[in-house]
C-alpha cells in the first residue's frame, strides 16, 4: 500500500473499478464513464479530506457503485425507448483480438476479467434484476464485498442488502440452470453451427438447435435485424440461412465472446455481428446476436 490518498494507489484501483462497473451496467462505455466520474470526484476532494479516507479504494468502489446505481435507474427509461431488444456489450478476448497480441492498458475492454460473471447468459439475467438487487448481488456474490459496505452504497441496512442479494440469487437459479456442457463441448457445438451456417444446411442447423431455442438480436435501430426474439429451432435455422443468402462475402470466425466460445461475422474486415451461445446437452438453447455498431467498438481490431 502506498501513502494514503496517493495518486499511485488510487490509479491502481482502476482495473477493479472497471470490472465492477461493467458487471453492474453491461456496457464498457458506460462503465468507463462511471469510473472516470468517480475519479473526478476523488480528485475534486480537498487534500485534507483525501487524507481522512483510510481506504481510497473502498471509497472509489462505493462512489462508482452509487454512480452505476443511478445509471441503472435511468437506463430503464432509456431502454424502453431503445429500438428492439437491448443486449449487453460483448467483449473480445484480447489475446485473440489485438494487433499486439496482448492487453492494451488504456483500453477498458482489455482490463475486464473474462470469467463466468461476464458470460452473456449471466449478464442477461442481471438485466432482469432491479438496480438495487443487481448492485447487492454483484458486489457480494461476485466481488465478495461485505453487506456492511454494500449498505453504504444502497443506503439500506445490511440485513436489507442481504435480502436483495438473496432475491437476485433466486432469479439466477430460476433463469439459468447449471451448465451441462464444458467449454470444449460448447466450442464443438459452435464449430458445427459455423459449418452448417456457412454451407446453408438447414437440416444440420435444426439438429444443432434445441427445438425451444430462442435467438435475440440487438441492432439498436442502427442496422437491420429482427426486433423481437425468434423462437424455435426450425425458425432460427431458416432465419440464419436467410441472413447468409442476403450477405454474400460474410466471413465467420470462431472467437471467444465474454470468455465463452462464440462466432464473429465480418465482411471486408469489418465486424458486423458478434454472436454468443448458450449450450445445454449438446444443443444450442440461446443465441444472442449483437449488431449495434456502437457496441462492437472493442472488436474493431483483429490480431
């Protein structure tokens, strides 16, 4: 630990804060803005006040979380006006998707740890929570912050925060059954989907999709896509082949998306779609296809 309130110590917290904020907001851009805002408030404090704060990291986490809580409240209103379905921003693995083959410390997307708490399936469940549930659950269950500290973020008692986290946990258990496929098993299924999609083999695609599968696309009104989820394996297979027919020259790449095997579609080197999959018992149960170009900025460089 450096001197209390030192620039080095507070600057070193940035990676942790970006990780917290992305899981709270599902947006790299909004996460970076929230962290910048927290730092602006820190540097705006008089030096005497900074020196009174025993743990600048804890102070920054509390302030960042409160900013995210406010953003989540206003996001509900914004997302009601969003064209189509709003999906979280997908993240590349910087070891696969970088000119230098390594992380860029200046890029917030490269600072996010890719674990099960950023898998698209998990982030989509987080979106169904109330802002207070999401903050309590992410801070406690993902980052192991004590409820006494979370109470300071939410302005509620520790017991109330514990209840919020428990309620959020129930949502997770109901919405997302334990994974029944390994990463290798998922990669195999995704590889077969890629091949069937490239060859426009509807029969093969239907076989790879659960009959009750759901495909959700996010174009944000900026690019053409379905505005409502496509339900049923056969309908999804037909839709995928229709896309392939409309987009000659589309190249599919197997790439990690939020730490899980997925597909990236690009044309002339420009990423058009990033697709995440949920796989159970060897079949695809969910597809999330992000096409909004504003959400694909971290994918603008290929290694």
